[in-house]
């Protein structure tokens, strides 16, 4: 059975659609009734993900307009399944016929061929296209709105680094003063020009770049997360690794934690305005898989785009002969910038799922 397209426990999403099929979309089951939601609320998030809104992106010109097919009546969620779709409009599959027997190195062409016995829709990467992340953004738009309006939970993701160009700024503690550059998704103006130049250089060379996205979620109440297996870190990691091209995720001090001693790494407890907090946040807001009331902080590493126009070695899966491939078509020079809004949405989906599970969000919102 191929049954990996459902995520969540109380706020469940089903992802569907292929890059060159009719549409991309999601069905949400378990959304509370009474959430005021409009097409514009969802479109605002989708627009952040559109190629036109970050540099070094594919030339595929998709309008990415969402349609609400069910579950919303008179402007409010009804408690019934919500079906959201985006039609694929700018599809050009001609090139994919010519490379269907020569898998692209670094892409999922070979593994998908094996997994589905060659029946998979390989056009534009099919289910393994970056367009599949539309389903996360559709559901995330609703999750984000509920979290913000009900619990004032604010989520922000931004580019921390591109290749070896890295921001030294600490994660923000107040989002009201933060400006995220719309095209580079950076909040540190000092690295924007270098990033633009690096992307333009890679583009001219027919190569691609990777990057790191930092994410924060503010105002989470302590107590979210269901150990042993459904920890907050575990569920976040699961949805983050569903995003194509994600190679690593680290929370708080992450990989660096192994270089510190316990006395340096532990976050001392303090009382601030009557609340129990910690004076540092090496744990990234999570202990024992449960939110501790501090900001959730994590970083996600995105690899360089696999489809590049430089010649690479591959094999013909029918003739079993070695060959080479120079990939044409419309590809992102860097995926990381486009993944920023996707990660924000993924974060919202997990936090909302746990907030409903912990009864912090009720089944009817009045
Ligand atoms: C928003 C987004 C856009 C992407 N754009 C491209 C692209 O233009 N070309 C490409 O080869 N891969 C692109 N990818 C990455 C592939 O989908 C991904 O590398 C592939 O499915 C293999 O999965 P893996 O990298 O997780 O192993 C994109 C991913 C995301 C999240």
C-alpha cells in the first residue's frame, strides 16, 4: 500500500496533486468550526510561495489561485472536511518524455520509478515536485490564522544562510519590528546583496545553491507535545522532512550542543513577570518533547536544487548503459528561498494539531 499522504492527529491533512496534473491541493479533517476564513487569507500565504516572489526561481508562470471547494459556509469553517485546490495552468511536459529513462541525479526519479513500478507521473517530478508543498501552504494558512487569532502565536521563518553567506543576527524576540526582504526572505540587510550576487553567479554557471532557514514561533503555551512518540520536535521534524530537498533539522543549540558542557548548555530557570521562563534558550523551547513556554527555535537545511544544466553522469534504466544528462526546463536556482513560507506553514500545522489535541483550541470557536 502507498499510504503516506496523510499527516496529523487532530488537525489532519491529506495532500494530493502532481506537478503536471490538473491541480495541487489538500483536504483538512478536524478543523474547528467557526473559524472566519476567506480566500484572501489563504491567497496571501500562497503568494509568498509563488516563484515570482523570490529571486533565482523557476520561470514557470503559475498564477497559483486557490479555490475553497468545501467546508466553509458564510465565511466560516463548518467543521466538515475542507478541500482546497490550486489549478496547474502553465504545464509544459514535453522535455520530461526525453529524460524519463535517465533519472536526474539528486532527484527522486529513480526511487519513484522503483517504488511505483514505473506507473508514477514523472512529468515535472510528479508528486516529488516542489509544487507538492502547495498542500502544506493551503492548510498552513488556516492553521496560522487560528493560532494567531486564538492564542497570539506568531511564526516567522527567514533565510539564515545561502551557501557560505551567513547572518550573524540572533533570532528575533519581537516580530513587530522585523522586516523580511520579500525577494531574498532575509531579515538581515547586511547579507542581501551578497546573496543576490551568489544566486546570480550560480544561475550563470548553470549550477544551484543550498541554504539554511531559521524559524521561530512565539507565545506558545508550555505543555504542547505528546511524548513518547508524538513529541513536538518529532512531529515538526516529520513534516519538515516531507518538504522536498530538506536534508537536516536542528532545534535550539542543535549540532553545536555536543561541543558545550552541561553547565554552559543548561537553560537556567527564572521568573519574569510572574512566569517561569529560562534565561537562555539552548533547548529551542522544547524539553522532553513538550513546549516549555520559551520561543520555539529551529533551523532547516535545504540542499542545492538537483536539476542543473551542467552535465552529470546518469544511467539509462531501460538499457542499463551509462550516459550523461544536462537538464533543461524551468528550475529554481535555489530552493531555500521558496521553502521559507512552506516551513512557516508546516510549523503552524504541527502547533495547531497539538493545541487541538491538548484542548487549548476548542472544537467550536465563537
Ligand atoms: C519549493 C521547492 C521548489 C523546488 N524546485 C525544484 C526545481 O526547480 N528543480 C528540482 O530539481 N528540484 C526542485 N525541488 C526539490 C525536489 O523536489 C527534491 O529534491 C526531490 O523531490 C527529491 O527529494 P529530496 O531532495 O528530498 O531527496 C524543489 C523543492 C521545493 C520545496
